């Protein structure tokens, strides 16, 4: 074991900023009122919630009334997809059609699967070797009863950025031709705070994000719902969050999310440049030092903080454990699927052979990483890879000519 601790798994979760912690603390102890109460304690809490809503709206270029707070990315994806589907069924008395991609996060894929069991038709678009949805495939999949297209903004394992603006333009054309209730949802959990995310420029109707991927607390996120879009609430109870999400608001977490959004907006460019510099230094250094290395997904159309690399003839899980023993935290798949024996559904969707999917690692950076972190990984990783390759049964077979 080693005292060294290098965290390169920031796409799984990030360290909460000290300023964010400070912003939350008073709402645990001093201002503990319920945001729905009319007395001063309640009004203080209410004010904190509305201040945070303003900050999130500013980050996304939305209106505060378009932001709903809920427990995170998973709930936000669920509400967007099920809420739009239920509104469609209420309007038409029918089940319709959904379009998504093969490499969405399980929060989207599983939700679509549930609706499929209930009678919805779902098209899962291919993403090809580059890890990019093609607009012509969206166009070909659209039908008169398509209610929702849900395509992630940036993929959580390989970081590729999807052509949302082009998809939004397709939707606009269909709306003008009379298909008024066709909407675009995006899971932007891995892009908000990493690249500019402007709901108007992207042309999305619904957008999901969560605080813990950008130095905020776990258990809090938001759903942007463009003004005029109706969805049916999936949580029943009091009249919180404009009847979109019942349940007493978690004021400390919401205050934390507000501060997280403010810091993400103010430091967006510098954080993006910092992570890009480190990510590129790692990639360049590894390509210089190792053979049998390739990048998963498009090199250019991707967020600046993720590198997903394939190490030929190495088992990713073994590599990850060896790095962990040397104090370096990375991941083989997404946090939700790591530990599973199945290869990553994202890498399989790229059409990689099963072996390559097993031999891949995701390195994900944040503002807290340093050049020293990269230097250390470059110092130790090549030797670890070579050692594991020597143990590889496949290479042994090749060496003995079998
Ligand atoms: C793309 C994506 N969507 C959704 C989620 C789920 O977010 P949360 O952990 O807040 O439920 C994650 C987190 O891993 C993610 O990466």
C-alpha cells in the first residue's frame, strides 16, 4: 500500500468544494425551517431555495421557473422520460414511440426499458466507432407518434459530445409541420460545468444535471423543463416545486447546488483549460511510452476532462486494481457498472471486440488534479501494463505458437 492518493475518477464523483460546504452549513443548524412554512424560519429557507434556482438558471441560460430541484441525475432522467410519456398518453390515450441511443446512462436506458414493457416502442440508435449519434439516423427513426428523443449531451465513459443542435433542428421542422408535442431531452450530467451548456443554443426542451459531478454534494440535481412543456409528476404528495416534484426540499443540498452552479459558471473556462491540458498530457505521455494503446471514441468531439484508453492484451480490472494499490483511482466502466463481469455497454456500442472492452480504462480529471498527478501516472503505468502483458494468457499462447 502507498500513502500516495491520486483521484482520476471525477466522472464518478468529485470532491465537494470548501465554498460549497460553507454555503450548506447554516441550513443544517441555523436556518432549519421548512421552505413551505410561512413564518420567518420558513421564509429564510424559501429564499435560499430561490437564490439557488437563480444560480442554476444562470448557469444554463434558463429562467428560474424552468428549474425543478430533485435528488440527482437518475431521478431527473426518470421524471423527464416518464413525465413526458405520461403526458403523451393523457393527451392521446395511447402509448407512443421514444428515441434514445444505445450508450445512454442506465438511468435513461432502464427507464426506456420499463416503458417498453408498458407498451411503448423504443428505438435505440447506434453510435458507431466514434461514439456519436448520427442525425440522419434520428431523422429515419422519427415517426408521427414519437413523443420524446432522449440523447445524452456527453457520454459518461468516453466523453463524446452528441449533435444536439442538429437534432433540435429536426424536431423544429417536425413541429412546424404539425407534430407539436415532440420533445428533446438531454442527460447533461457529464457536460454541465465542463463545457458551455446553454439550453437555448442547444435547443433542448428538457435537461438533466446533478451536483456531485461538478464539486457539489451527492443527492441533489435539477431538471430544466422549457416553459410551456407539460410533464406529469412522478412523485405524489404536497405542492412542492410547482407540482413537479413533491417532498420537502433539501434546503442545505439545494443551497450547495446553488453555490456549485455559481462556481461552475464563474470558473468554467479555466477549469476546462486546466483539465484539457492534463488530459492531453496524460494521453500524449502514454502514447509515447506504450505500444498497443488506442483511444475509445472520437478524439475531437469530446469533453475536456475524460480520456478512455484501450490497453491491448491487458485486463482492465487487473490494471485498475494495480493502479489502486499504487494510490491511483481510475475506473473500468462507469461507477454504476464497475464491479460487473459484463463488458461496458458503452464500449460494446462502439463495436469494439469484447477483449478491447475488457482492456479499457477511463481517466477523468477535475480542477483539483495537478501536473504531478499526471507525471506520477506516466512514471508507474507503463511498467504495470508491461508486467500484466507478460502474464496475459493470450500473449503466452502467441509466444508458444498456439
Ligand atoms: C450520464 C449520467 N447520467 C446520470 C447519472 C446519475 O446521476 P446521479 O448519480 O446523480 O443519480 C450519472 C452518474 O453516474 C451519469 O454519469
